[in-house]
C-alpha cells in the first residue's frame, strides 16, 4: 500500500512541477481540453490508465 501512496505522491509532484514551470502553457492546454468532446477525453484517460498499469506491471511483474 505504501507503493501506491508513493506513486500518487510522485504523480502529484510531477503535475505540480509542470504547473510551476509552464503556467501559461497549462492554461492553454486546459482551454484546448475544454473544447474537446467528452468521449475523446474519456478515451485519452482510459488509454493513459492502461499505459500506466502496463508500465507498473512490466516494472514490478
């Protein structure tokens, strides 16, 4: 369970670094995402989750 919380903390840290280094770029990205249909966002989220789970499985497996 500590691995899970470590992974969540790392994800939050990486996202925070992106917002700190590129605030205007992140704003532009969010505006582009808001313009996308919900189905496209859902598909991208599922794809990202599957890639993440696959990476963890390959590394930890």
